[in-house]
């Protein structure tokens, strides 16, 4: 699972790469929903208390946030084959901009050593949050 988290004006945008079959090309047709969890607490556990989105699509804007506050985001893609069996992504971290700063990529950063900022390595699901 790969995604990028961007900062916006008092918002964050999560862009999830559409999943593909093992051939690396064919889109997976069993994905029926996305769940997104968010917290201002590093190391949070994704559960119903911090679920901020459950629906369809791969691009989501989380709005009404506080500028200067670091938020932590996790997501899962839900399969219609077994909607109760899903893998929660690693943690992404970002700070929303205020209106004066405008839109920008900010310091979009998924933070685990050895991965690129804003992305998660496929198969890396240790659920740790952090930043550097």
C-alpha cells in the first residue's frame, strides 16, 4: 500500500495509490471502501474513536484542522471479499498550513527510516508513527 499525505490550508489530503493485482498493472476490482483514522497523538491506535472517514475513493481531504498541529493518519483499503479482514497502513504525519502560508507540500512525511517522505514501502506494516 502506497500513499502520500499533503498539507493544505487548515487541511490534509491523503492520496492513495489505487491497488493493483500481482501483475502490477491490472486494477484490483475487489476494493469497495477506504477507512481513514487520524489523531494528534503520536503512536495512536486506529479504532472507532478516531475513524474520520469510511467510504469510497483514493483521494481524501481532511479539513477543519488546526494550523501548526501535527496530525497522524492511517488508512486501510477494504475488500468486498472479506470486509472485516484488512491491513491498516503505517502512520503518516503532516502539519496543516494556515491561510497566510497558502497551499504547499509542507513537510509531508511518512516517517520510518529507509522510506521516502510521504510514502510507505509496500508490505511495511509496523504501525509506528513518527517523524524526523
